[in-house]
């Protein structure tokens, strides 16, 4: 299953760039600007790794990491513009798995992420429910069947496979490149056409979608 990463950084430009880069490298990414947003995301979703900036507006990354470690063993990489060795030690003492000073090459971050995730035991693979609900709809992940209340809605094979990807990663943005890879489609314009057709079946107003929304500069997301 695609790994899910939560980024916590108040630098909008860096946050978006990292989100786009990691999405293009087959991760599901959620972006938050402070620890309040991050805690809300963690309360309703499961992630495989956190990327946490040190200098945040309402709580430092060190404080947040220490708080998370009281009840969660999720891997954490700390980012900081400060170069002092003492900060690196502080981050590791708070429970971070790795520490990366800014500026850095995105490929180095990707390498560190992959190295950490390779060490995770196989029993941490998350089990999904058989049926995912969003709005008035329910989608059976095993049979790939969509229902609106008690009425079945016909899906083409590609529509069903697309909805399955979103249902398995509900409330997580998925890039066009990821969809192309997972659906084995070479043209991302075909992805957009497929999304349009799917919206006609699950949205009251396909031109103003509520469930299957566009995430600017990244791709699409299915909201419950």
C-alpha cells in the first residue's frame, strides 16, 4: 500500500514543494502549517511518517515530537534551518528518528524517508475496512461496487479502480503521476477525463465537487 506522510511546516512555499516532490515519488501526502492542524490530522487519519519543522508558530517541533512520543511510535524526521549540533541532539532526545538541516536536497530527504520506512516491521501494515463510506455513498473495496444508500451505481472498470485508490487513501491527496502509475495509464489527461466521469456519478454538482476535489499543484483528493 502507498505510504502516507504528514508534513508540518509553516513555510508555505517549502511545504507545497515537498508535498509535490513526495507525491511524484509515490507517497500520499497531507500538508499542515502548524501543530494544531497536525494534531487534527493525526486524530482522524493514520500516517507512516511525519516531517516536522522545528520553528512553528504555536509549538516548536521539539515540543510536538516529545508530545507525540508519549503515545505514538510513528517515525519522525525533524527539519530545521539551525545548524547547531545541540539542536540535532535535542531533536533525537525528543524522540525524532532523523534530523535534516535546511537547506537540503529533496533527494536526500527521500533517501532518509525510504531508509526509515524499510526498517518498519511488516506487522505495521494497516488493515482497511472492507467498505468505505463518504456522504450518501458506500464503496465495497473487495467487490468494487458503489452504492448510494440502497441503489447500486454502475462503474466502468477504470472508474471502479480509480475510486478504489481514493477510497483506500480517503482524505489524502493523490497526484496525477501516482494515478497514472497505479492505473497503468500513460497520459495524465486521461486521468482528468476519468475524474470528470467519476464526478458525474458521485457529485450533486460535478462542476463544484464536494467529495472528489482538486488539490492545486498536486492532484485530487476524496473527502468523506
